[in-house]
C-alpha cells in the first residue's frame, strides 16, 4: 500500500472497528489476498484498521471469524469490498469509498 494511502487509512480509521481501541492498530484485509498476495486488494476499500488482539482472534478463533463475516469485516472472495462494514464501537454501518472516506449507510442486503 502506498504511503499516501496509509496516511488516509490512519486518518479514516482512528479506532479499531471492533472494540474502539486507539492503540496497537494494524491493517486488516477484509477480502484476503490469499496465495501470491495480489496487490489488487491493497485498497482503501478493502483494508481496515483493527487492534492487534482482534486481528489475531479473527485468524485463530472460528467464532470470531464468523462474527467478522456477519459484520463485513471479513469478506469471501466472491464479495466486493463495496459491501458495508459495521463499526461495532459506534454501532453504525459504513460504506468505504476508494478514496479513503467512509459514509454511514444501511445494513447490507446479505443480512436481510
Ligand atoms: Zn479492537
């Protein structure tokens, strides 16, 4: 990810999307890059900042991973990162645009 994008990411995500923590934030890919690590998913729409604890739990705990899927934080490879993501701290859904802004929106259709 470009330094300018990283700066925008840190300006947009000043707290963890899961717990609201403002420290130990790490970039998390909503749709996983998988093997080969395609840079195509290194976008401001696909990357969110979460705390290191939650990031680790999504990898190690299947229940947490499922919860993250229900909240748009983890996406299957068939889902577009234009799907909204839930700010569990503010209890609001946001659409992330490709320029590094977030917009409050309705819950996504996959939950209905
Ligand atoms: Zn957190």
